[in-house]
């Protein structure tokens, strides 16, 4: 007779592998429509910290589009460049803008 321990062996449940963490797909707009562009011109110059990632997140547009929009705002003099790095550009609002925050 085998001990009870030996008899119950091999009946343990096999570990199930998780399917990994899944992220929701961002459905960001590839082009500016009139409403979004108006929002860009109106609201973005009022942000204290302005980066392409913040604009992309808040306006639900692609990153490349956000970069382009910020470049345009900078050329118009609506926002001020703080630092330009290889992959991340940082702007801030121009100092004569009313400080709401």
C-alpha cells in the first residue's frame, strides 16, 4: 500500500497563463477638424505646461498632429518655447497671458 500523499499526486490544477495586460486602443483623430483646431487655439495657450503628449491626450489627436499644432502656435507667438529635446518639446504660455490657474 502506498502512502496517501503519493496517491493524490498529479491531480493538482495546471496553472493557466494570463493573456497579458491589454491596453485600450487610442482612437485619436489623424486630422484637425474645425472644432478641435478652435479648441487648440483657444485653450492650449492657457495651459501652464504644454507638451505634444498633453495636447494629444486632452484634444484626442495624434502625437504628430499635436507637434504640428504646437509649432504653429509657437510661430504665431501664442506660446513660448522652454526646452527642445530630441523627442520631447516643452512649451509654456506667454507671460503676458492672464494667469487664471
